[in-house]
């Protein structure tokens, strides 16, 4: 296979925002396992913090940080490992060519935009914990100040862009279009939701 030529001084943390496919291929072909481990730690940490958003505060903030730091990367590694296997199999339906290792690295690279949310989440936790966490009897949209609205908008925009980057990442790993990458991501999600809904309906019907 012909070796890809990359721009000099390509920084995956910056380039992935505008050149996701080039960045993903660069990480797959050029970056070491240490970089993969770094992405697992960073994406796991922010993922652990995001898991507490709009949830009841069960631990002090310091405890939340420590829990996200130690358990978040484990969750990221497991979810990426499972997701890589699923997207590898689904991608074969579209004649994808990715290997498991390529898909694993591609998915982690696609999480880089979300990693950039880390300072936003930390600031939100420290400055406005009353709007970050859910309180009994209070709707998530109640008592939102201007800073909370800004944090929420940034979170929404980055989440949407992360899906765009992930679609390109899956597409690049499989060497097909981002649209096919999008369907590889969404088809398992739709099937999973469909199975859960079917189980709930079946249980409800059995009870009634």
C-alpha cells in the first residue's frame, strides 16, 4: 500500500476539526500506542465527567474528578473495544476494509473534539454546580443563567461536530465515504433502541 504523505507538524488535536480524514489516517499509520493510550485517558476522563451531567450529585466534586480519572479510561477502553468490533462488522456490509486496530484508533481519534470540552465541563462543575447537577423536583432547563446557556450551547455544537468527525473517522478506517460511516454508526444504535423498546413493550403487554 502506498504510504500517505501528511502535512508537516500535523497536530491531531487541532487538525481533526477541519481535516478529520487526514488526521485519522495519520493517527492510524504514524502515531504510537502511547498516543492511543493518551486518547483513552483523555476521552475517558471527559466521558466520566459528562456522565454526571444532569444527574444527582452523589459525591463531592473532588470525588467526581477522581472517579472520572480512574474509571473513565476503563470505560472508554471497553466501549471503544466493543464499538470497534460492531462498526467493523457493520462496515463489512458496505464493503469496508478496516482492520480492528484501524477502527479502534479511528474511533478514539474521532473523540478528540469531545476532549476539548474538558475545560468547559470543569468550569461548569466548579462555578455552577447548581445547574450542572439535577435537583429533585427541578427540570433541567429551570433557572438557567447566561453562563449555563453558553456552556449548554457549546456542549451541543461540539457533540454534533463529534458525530460528523466520527462519521469521517469510520469512513476513513473502512476507506469509504463519511455518509457510509454515518450509517455504520447509526444502524447499530437504531437496532439497539428498537430491541430495548420491543422488550419494554413485551414486558408491558405481559403485565397487562
